[in-house]
C-alpha cells in the first residue's frame, strides 16, 4: 500500500455535525446519502452528484480532494479511502463532519 491516495467525496452534513450549518436531520442526511449511493451504483456520475449535493467546498470540483497521506484525514475517512480499490466507491462513511461517499481516484 502506498503512502498516499487520491480521492473524491460527497459530504452531507446534518444539524449538529462538526462545522455544520445544515438543517437536515441526521436520519434525513443518511437517507439522502443512501439514495446517492444507489444512483452511483446504477451508473450516475460521481462528480456530477458531488457538484449537485455535496456540502463540502470540494463539491464545486466534483468532490476532488486530491492526494493525501495517512494522518491528514479523520480516521474513519482515511481507513475507508485507503481500503478502496482505485475507481471504487465506498459505502456510507460517518465522521464527525457528517456522512461521506468516497471514490478512490488514485
């Protein structure tokens, strides 16, 4: 395993998640994220969905986070990103910031 990965993500924050201004409930965020995952599994473009739905500023870049090494992301996010094959999309990952879908790009 290399020391860095490249990934994109979609983040849905909810009321009470870290740095969140979102008003959706945690349950609503999870339901929406599961719907986005189903769309991706059915062939929807990850970057298009990130631009339309992500609460992270990276959404304007299709969710692209670039490359990062271990220790640069919160543990749950890092573990999921490093475990993916290139081109694969994670199941829903929860961190203190909300719910993520992560697509490993390199």
